[in-house]
C-alpha cells in the first residue's frame, strides 16, 4: 500500500512536469541580422514574420540601402528559424533608430515578445532634417506562436503583429 502511494505520487509529479502550463514563459535566443536607418519600402511601422528563404531574399533586397552593393542575405535555416522584421516606418529626421535589447525573446501563451531599443529624439531637440526609415531584422527560433509583440526598454508595446 505504501509502495502504491509512492508510485502514484511519482507518476503525478512526472505528469505535471511533462505538461507545459498555461502562462509558462519560454526564453529564445535572438540574433540581429541587419539594422539600418534607411530601410526601403517600409513607410509605416510594422512587424513581419518571414518564414522562408525566398521571402527573406525579397525583403532583404528591399531593406538594404540602395547605396550599398547588395550583399547576400545572412544565412537562416528556415527549417528551424525565421526572421522577424521590425520597422519604425518613415521618420522626419535623424535621431530615430532600432537595435536589439538583450539576446533573447520570450514566448508565452502563443505570443512572441521581443525587446528592442526604440530610439526617438527628445521633443524640441534639433536633428538633421533627413527622412529616415529605421528597421531591424532578427533571427528567431521557429517555435509555435500566433502573435508578435515588440516592446521598448520600458516595456511599452510599440508594435503588434501576427505570424
């Protein structure tokens, strides 16, 4: 009888460990593939999940500055990874920018959350009057998620999208 109780307790413990509970957060490694202040064709703030090599080549060709000789897009193993493209949209001056904050993203309840350093010039601060369009391309493991949230350093939601 005592042995049966121990086995039942062990089985209950094991089955609890095998299940992923709702609200459980998973950390994912993230790598910055490209960042620039003149990303072509991205006039509005947007977050896009890129899930295959053809789409990545197309987007990479659009965002890389036309003044640069077009390098090959960074390698991504689309059987295990995808690319998250984050864009601020067209901005009226210098002083805007995006960069990855940290080396990980999280997934919780079907939502991929990524923190970025979302830089804007302070109000009234003089900046060069040049139109910019900052963007950032990130390599992220292709785990299951349905929605995407981009957060700034203070935890404010800057962009939302779907997979």
